[in-house]
C-alpha cells in the first residue's frame, strides 16, 4: 500500500483529517497508508507498538470511505488511532463507530519489573521521542510515544494513578482523564478511567464528545451547562506540591511559568490565599489495590474530598505540575513516586488533564496538570485550548 493524495495530512490534527475525509478531499485508505508508512519507518527505533493491524485497518478504512460516501456524517472519519494494549479494543468501539481506524496495539509495561513508567513494544523498549535514553512514562507508554512522534494523532489510554497524564507530560502532549465513573471501566477499585492522548486540545475535545455521547454512556448533557463562559478567565489555585510531594525545582519552575503566562494572557485568574494541602493519598491508593491497610482509605478520602470540595466552591481549577520529577532513564525510577501529584484525583474521582508547559533543563517536556470539579471536563478542555495559543510550544 502506498500513500495517496492524503500525504499532506500526515501532520494534520484528528479534527482536520476527519473534515478532509468527510468533505471528499481525502480518503480514509490514503490517510491510513500515511500512518502505516510512518509506523514502518519510525517504530523500529521508537518501540511504540506491540502489534500493527494492517489488514484489519485497511478493511476498516474502506468501510469508513463507504460510510462517508453513503452520507454518514462521521465526526472522526478516517482518523488513525492507536489502542492501548492488546486488550484495549473494547474502549475503542465508540471511536470506531465515529469513523476512527484502529491501526494497532500500543506498548504497555512488559513483565519483570514492578514499576509502570515504561513500555515494551514489538521492537524493544519504548523510548521517549524527545530523548531516547528516557522513558515516555506509563503505563500508556506506547500511546504517548506514538502520538508525540506523529505516528497517529490520537491514542487511547487508561489512567489508574496517572497513567495517561504522566506519559502525556513527559512526551509533551495532551492527556485527559475524565471524571471516574463517567465512562465504563473494568477496574473494580474505581480508581481507573479510560483516557486519551492527543497532540491538540481540539482532538482531545473531539474524543470526549464522541465517548461521552455514545450509546450506553452516562452522557455529557451537564457538560454544556457547566461549560465556562467564553472570554471569562477561569479562576485557579496553584500548588507546586499539594502540600506533601517533593517536587523537583526545575519542574515546578516550568509549570509555574506556564501558569503565569496563562494568567497574563487572561485565560485564567490566579486566586490569592494559602496553597491547597492534601493528605498524601499513597496509603489509601495502595490499600485499594490490595497492598496496604484498608483502614487508611476512608480517612484519606474524607479529608481530601472535603478540602477539594471547599476549593471548587470558589475555583474552577486546581493547577499543579503533572509530575514531581522529569522523566527517568530506562533503568527505573529509583525510590521516586512519579504518581505523587496525580493519583490523589484517581482516589477522589475528579477529572484532570496534563497539557504541555515547556521544556525542562534536560530538554524533556514538563506537563501542567489541571483538575476540575466532578463533571467539569469542559473547563479542562477550555484551558487546554487557551494554553495551545498562549504557551509557546514546539511539537
């Protein structure tokens, strides 16, 4: 299969690809050909994919072209998408219905190590597209690397402790974890939520629109009600450490710089006052996963939920660095918890997003995490759109 007239869309966003396919300016089969060629050329050194489903993807792309020709207004027509892990196709069903073409299973952590911030693909370890000696994060490692390297514009992820937001931060892309429970999850602890990794805020928004309004989902009728008013700055509170994390000074400085630029641009308004302090969620999170004291869960949830409820009574967003540290090497994280700033919101269920904030001293991306009240994904996506315009970023 060779790339056809859609090669000009190789660097396009998912929204742009879908518009071109719907309008007849491109065919889904040609868009797919471009994605498969990029994977063939780049993935042997990147290690982002476990499997590539070339024949199945071609059949799906032909089906999309036929559906478009038949007049179906598919919102994500012809968009190539990576699917987290070999068993992640269930989470992609709504995307397929919307016109996406799954191209393969992305890398997840391999066997033989207790840490989850790496990936193992068909060609070996998954590397960070910015620095091959660094991990892309995990456990949605391959999805993040594939999106950041431009192999696909969208990829699915799963976030049980930060597994979408951490790789998004370290790979310099957008990673959204919706409110826990708004989308189906097989995780019996309630900690995990399906998520998305994207290069553009508009693509993450398109994913959320499809997923939240698909049949059998709770729906996002309240999202329109709670969407921030156009032009109104989002009231925000910033915390570099949530009161307990040991955040690397360089990471904190880059995240704070992004916040200040957004404040200066009028996209948000930093509220004065004492920074939020939460109890470290580690004991409660570990207990829910069966490796800690079950009696730690209720007290931690009670304290943190109460403090977060008070914050969201007067603020639209809580802002933090997405991770307390820069990406580590392939030898492992040592005794660091890269989840320190993310897993509190798996425990509380609040929606959260990581957006690019800039580059750290090591040349790797730093993510800015934004957290909103339950059901307020629209506020997170509004901030991501503003950041794409106001925070200088090299993709």
